[in-house]
C-alpha cells in the first residue's frame, strides 16, 4: 500500500508501508516511510519479493558501527514496474525488474565509467542506510511495498527466471559470480567453496555451471547430501583431525563464503601454483592473519571481492537464466522477519529467506498520514 502525500517540506512524496529497526536493540516493526515521486529518470517499482541477507541483520543491530535509524533493510529486491519517468525508456508498466545493493553512484569517475560502480571513487549509494540526495536523510531498502530507483540502477529479470528465486541473486548471486568470473574459472579448474550458506550454495551452483570441478569444505557433515544435490562433486568435512589438509596444492580458486572468523592458513595451503583464496564473507571479528610464508610459497594470492557493477549484475542474471540457476529459498511474511533474523543467527535456513510481500500482513494498522521518524 502507498499513498501520495506532501512531506513537511511541502514536496509531493509517496508514503509507503515498511518494516524498520528504530535502534540496534529493538526488533523490526511496521512504520511509514517516504519515497520520492518518480522523476524523468526514475522507475517506481511495486516490490513483490525481497531476499533477507545476513548483512541486513548486521546493519539492523549496528554490528559494523555505521547504522543510522530508522533503518529499513533489504537489497535483494524484485518487483513489477508501476510507473516510469519520461527518460526510463526500455521499461514498461508490468515488467519484472530487480534492484540490488546499488541505487546511485557518481557516474563520473573512472571506475563508474568502466562499469564498476561498486568501486565508485566517491562511494556508491547503498540501497539502504546511505545518504539520500533526493529527500535527505537516509535511503530505505526493500522491506517495504514500493521503491523508486533511477533507471540506470534497475535490472531486468530475464524470461524464464523465477522472480522469487531471483531475489537473492541480487546479493548472494553477484557476490559469488563476480569473483569466479574475474578469476577466470572455466572447465578443468578445481574450485573449492568454503561454507554452504546463502553465499556458498550459489557459489557451488555457479562454479559448476562455469565448468569447474567443485569441492565443498564444511564443518557440518549433515550438509554433504545437499552439497552434492547443488552440484558439488566432492565434500570435505573440516574436522579436528585435519585429514582434509591432504588436499594441499590442488585448487586453482577457493571462494571463502564464511562470515565467522577462522584460520585462513588452512585454505591458503590448499592452493596450487598461482592459486587464489578469495574472501567474500565478512565476519564481525577479523580473521587471524595468514602466514606470509604460506602465501609466498607457490605465489598464492589472498583477495577480497564484493558484489559487482550494474552491467555485471545483469550479466549474472542472464547467465543464471541461461543455465537454469536460482537460489534455494524459503518464503516468509514481512511480519515474520524478526523470527527469520533469529533463525539466521542459528544457521537455520536452506538457503535464503525471501519475503513475499503479497502474503505480508503488517502487525499494526497502517496510517498513511503517520509521521515518518527522522
């Protein structure tokens, strides 16, 4: 539900239902937020699905110390176009579209010019919890009924790709696709994936689709069957006995998706000559530093990677459609989000929660004239 109203500054805005955290210690609750009226370059999207990323939990709880409240999470957004601006050619009312982690960038620096908006020299605008240059305050994410986004940052959901299962691709998909692509993964490569969660399960699928022989490293023996189903040819349980270290010198690329602090030396030692260990999981406490001797031996590399630019994200969506790939999901209603956060803490999801807005009953009556907390 959304309503056109005027803000306190007299601007016409779209008042929209949302769920927000009001502080680091409070559960998410229903509220009303303002979206800008669509301009000539904008697309108004009615949100149908929004994935739940572990970074949403960290942001809501201010785990990284950068959260501004009220905070509306959500950067894995899929919906239908409801209105387009005059310059938003190529988008039509009713189209399935998507929005990921980026809703703006400077568009002038060399990295933006190269399609690497995620490395914008002036800093890209996050879908939520970033300064909003249009309305002031901060941007609000996809835990809401509508969003307005500049056409340059709106993606198309390819035909044949399930819109609900596509939602987590906007973060989990591109976060794993981009480093695999830039590492040149191809047929004949040995690729290891550390951890089988929201990121890891997509890494397994994507690496296999690129032609690699895929090994999952996990501390959970119970995930062996799932890993094989998802496309891993080998599963190695990382137990205390350390028999898995006998794989030393085998892997071209290891993608580490784990968001808890752990010893990286164990995985660096598994790389062959010129091998790469790529970190995509972001822990709330730093990893112990790997030994320099482990790195210099065989000229191994320790790298980091995060999401991808707009063009590469569209490429990833098209790749997934062509290879019949999508996330494994569990639907929730919007009013189940706090339970979902608690289950994420326990690792109790296989492998991504997706909020289905059409089923979402807000737990308090929605007042379209309610003041938006600033």
